[in-house]
C-alpha cells in the first residue's frame, strides 16, 4: 500500500540546486532580431532560468544591427549598471555569436578588463564567416532591401538605436576579422577566454533548422563544418572547450522548424557551474 502512494510524496527540500557564483553573469546576444514579442530579449528565458538557480544573470538588449564598437559601448553601459546594482567588482561574460566580438572589444578597447572575470564565447565568428562576404556580394538592390528591412526591425525592437546592417556585416567578413579586428583587439592576458563552436547540417549527422540549411551548405563549401552561420574553425578562440551538436538558432532557443534537440538553458547553467565556479574558486584562494 505504501509503495503504491510513493509518487504522491513531495520532497522535503524541493528548491532547485543553487550555483554559488560570487560574480553576476552578463549574457550577450549576437547580430539580428532573433526576438519574439513574448521574449523581452533574445537570452531572457536563459537569464530567468539561471536566476532560478541562484545566479544573478542579466540579458539586456543592444542594437541588433550595428557595428561592433557601438554595440560594445552599450554593453559597457549595461555592465556598469549591473555592477552598481549587484555591488560586485566583476562579472562573467557569456556571449553568443557577434556578442563575442563585442565582448572582446569591450575588454580590450573600453577598459572592460577591469571588471570582467572571464569571457566565454559560443559560435562567435572570431575569424569571420563566409556568409558575411556572400551578403556584401549580392546585387545593390538586394543589399538596399536588406538594409531597409533591418532598419524597420531595429526600430520596432529598440527605437532609439539606429541600424547599420551593412556596416555590421562588413565587420564579420574573414578579411576584416583577420586583417583588422584581431590585430587591433588583442586578448587581455589577465582574463581567461573560452570558446565553443556549433555544427549541424552538411558533413554531420545533426539535423539543422530548414530555413538556414542553404546557408550551412554554402559555408560548408568554403569553410567546412559549421552551424548554419559560423564555421567551427572560426569559433575557436582562447581555450577551446568543444563543439555543440546543434545549429546557430537552437543554441539560444530559437525554434523555427525541426532540428536537433538541445537544452540551451541547461547548457548555460553548466557553463556557470563548471566554468565560472572553477575560475572563482581559483580567484578567491588566498
């Protein structure tokens, strides 16, 4: 009789496990308007989940279609607000896609190194992406149409932030990242840099979101394994931690059709627990 009612019992301490971070976490989104009306920001659901585990996570918005320097300045302002609110001296940065380039610029060019405990990038095009060059090579009429569309989307999301899609895309080309950005934005030796890549579609057995499958095929022909936006070899930076079997959209919980199953919220919690805690434990040793 007792065993048949076991499922009715409730645990005496049902709260989710707490991740004991000293520093808050700033989640940084990438290029584009991958935001739905019911999501306050691209990574807001992840931030909410992390807070349920005791992590002071923040997922603010910056201009979705703007060059790196302008986005990085907005991130700097958000970081300052977070540190003032939490009274913490530093924060961990976890950045997706172009957000990783913003973070590197923030650290190296805007004195962010004083207030950053670590940087983890996910599918960031550190060496550019062939997709950016493809966009810039389209006929002028198509580029103008894309630019107008970006301006309208940007105005809907953040009315006070002017859009500059083509300028932003130009900064994601392999030539710009390799010849200009990387030499001018060196890593800070006192900050640990970590990176993850993603892969799906051609060359893998990982299903990819159908709408980005053509992009993945194009990148595969030019740069090899990729997640539909960024090649694996481009995403490697600092201490490379591995390749996620999931496409670029699903890495941040954007589902636009069938694709690989991936628990992005649990992955971000894993980053905080395994990565950030290890950094903090070594930093707080007397």
